[in-house]
């Protein structure tokens, strides 16, 4: 199949760079001693356990834990680069909030619409966010100022986890309104076949969205009306 694909590309004067091409088997195991995929006696496509696509790291086990940690690391790196700005008392709190929303939060929450958020993930993201607000308030951890007080000083309402939940609800409604022929809708409605492995299954993205709808009292079928769905999500945000 891969050789055939390369041949079809060549008909349109497109060339696949074999040196930069890798393949990955999701949810399976590579049993061969040589995991490389042979196209010919001299051409091989290397096997990998993870790769990045459109800024999102995808791993062979289908988990996004590594991708979330990577986004969090990039957010911390951005905070470090902005340290001199955050500690500057001549910059207003409003401008520091704008910096957070446009730079730091955008970096961390990229592709978060499809994240399955666990309890330890929430703690990690909240800690990174609080690091930004603490620096902006000019309070070190040695001063032992409580997080609630830091948020009060900076006039912060809500948190990064709430923002991610909001983005997920918006995406949920968008996918639900798609025609059944769209690929995202097919994947959303797809049910894995066969027997699952022993042990408690991982919490799915859909379970997180359903829990958020129950906790906030959003109507089960409200997504059918885009305007009403957006208004309800907006009211939910204002209650943060």
C-alpha cells in the first residue's frame, strides 16, 4: 500500500522524502525484530512510538497524556521568557491578563478540545497557571500567600480548567451538528469492536463532557440549536 501511494504521488510530480517519513502502529505491538518497513532493498521507513501532527503529539497507546504534558511544558517555557515583563510593576494588571490570554493560555490549551482531563492533569495545569499569576502579583512562594489571595489581587475569575471545559462543550456541540457523513462525526459515534483489556478503562473524552453537562445543568439536546447552545455556555462561564 505504501509503495502504491508513492507511485501515485509520482504521477502528480510529488516525491515522498523517505528520510523524513516514519510510521506508527496505534494500539498494537511491533513483534518483528526489525520494525522498519521495507519499500525495497535500499529504502526503509522507520518505526516510531510517537509523532507530532499539527502541533499535537500522538502516541502509540492512543493516550494524549504526553501531549498535555508537552503543552504544559511549553506554557512554562513561555512564562519564563516573560518573567521580566511579569515582574515589572509599571505594567498594569489588565495588560498582564491580556498577555496571559493571548500568549500563555493559547500555548497551553492548543488542541485542548479533544483532551481527556484527569485529576492529576488538572493539578498540573492549575499549578502552571498559578505560577503566572503569582509572578504577575510579585509574590514569591516563600511569602506563603494563598492562591485565593493571589487571584483576588490579580482580579482573576475562573481558571484554565474551566476554560478547557468550555472549549470542549463548544466542540461537542459543533460535532453533534455535523452531518453523519463527516469524518469527525463518524469517529465520535464509532464504538470499538472486540473485548477490552482487563482493568478499569481509561476515562474517555465523552465521559468528561457528559459529566460537565450534568454538573452545570445544560440540556441534553440543547446542542441542536447553535444559538441557544452558545448562550448557555456563555452563562456557564459567567458563573465562574
